C-alpha cells in the first residue's frame, strides 16, 4: 500500500475535482446509441484521474482554478482516454483496469473510432472557447507521444536501445502528457512565464520518475494487478532501464545470451530467469536511484512558489509516484 492516500492529495482541489467530474461526464455523451454505450462503459472504468488533478493543482498554485482550468483538465483527460483506447487496440489487450477492454467487447474498428471521437471532442472544447494556446500545447504533445511510441516499436525490433534512447522514449511517451497537464493548468490561471515553465518542467520530471517506477514494477511488482502480468515488457521485447543497465554491466557472451532469450517475445519461457538476471545485476537499485533523482528535480521546480496546500500536494504527489506498489 502507498504510504500516502491519494484522497489527501486531492483535498486542496476537492470541490474543483467534483465540478470537473460533472463537466467531464457531460462531454462523454452522444445521441448515437452505440457510441453512447461505449462512452458509458469508459466512464464506468474509474481511474485515479491523476492528470486532471495535476491540471487543477497547477492552476491553484499559479493563481486560482477557473472555467478555463476545467476545460484544460477535460482536454487532457479526453486525450489520455483516447490514447488508452487506441493503445489497447495496438497491444491487442483484453483488459483495462481489470475489466474487459473496449476492443474486447466492441472490436477494433469501433474502438478506434471511439478513440477518434474522444480526441476530437477535446479539440472542439478548446476551439469553441478560443483556448488556442491549449491547442498548440496539446498538438505538440500528441506529436511527441506518437514519436515516442514509434521509436519504442522500432527499437523493440532491433533490440539495440541505449540509456539515452530510453529516456527520449519515456520523455515523449509518458512525461510529455504530465508536463502538458501542468503547463495547461498553470496557463489557465497565470500569465507568469516563469511559473508556467517551472510547472511544465515539474510535470516532465514527474512523468519520467513515474515511468521508471512503472518499469521497475514490471520486474518486481505484484503479478496480475489490474490485469498486468509481471515481465510483460520482456514478452513485448521492450528494453527498459533496469534491463538496459544489467545488459551494459555484463560481458558480451552473457549479453548475447539474454538478448537471444528476449527475442522469443510472447513465446518466452525465460522471463523469471531474465528478471533474476536484472535483480542480481543491480538494475533495480540503479533504476530506483534514477527515479529518485528525477523526483528531486520535480520537487526543486516548486521552489519558486510560496508554501500552500496545493504546493504540498504536488510535493507529496512525487512521493506517491515513487512509493507506489502498482
């Protein structure tokens, strides 16, 4: 269990989150029956809503939460939800948060179209309210996320990823959206470019720490939590930081042996052996150290802000990300 309770981190913006939930729910409706069914199904899969929380806390830290803050929070959550729907299609996933995935129930074609609807809905919210600065930010984010995913797929085929490339991938794939949440949140409440930049950087570092921790948990986390099986990255031939470190530390013969086993992909029956290799090589400790370094960078970005409940929550959110077990 996490030492920190997420509900406590939400307390500075609890009322604003409730308003956001109402606003967001209204966006996920349609007069087209099959689309409405699919959208209701998505709403039933309640996640932690970390991204809207980041938008609202950043807005409160920058000034105060406004209608523009709620629109920004909806925009990023719609984009995030769209990417999850599309990712499940690409990954041929059967489950999402322990429940059947959208594509498992309605098939790939409908799922892709629902994802497109969610993305266009978010863009329309921005266009209809002249939030063109949000559009500029979010379109660059979509570009980065797509490039990061494509680079990871390409490298999974070649299995030649190094540490620099790994950080490029996770920065684009994961950190870009968290950075965008904080940038949009700050931009909705202040024109102070220094504050906006520092919160943007906070989100970037938080996202990197989050993904490193996620990659660590793939090796040592509890199995089958929310449908995620331990060693899933190995079966998908993803070289993440713990494994990259371990491969760089061993001799050429051992490296070739491990790479050969990783190439088996879904047919891999050596997952436990590869996990043991990573643990024994110090890959977990090194990765944890790197996650903590980025968490400290994230916290340092908040130094320019006066103490407040919102600042405390953003500081503690970093610890929440690092200490989580799933």
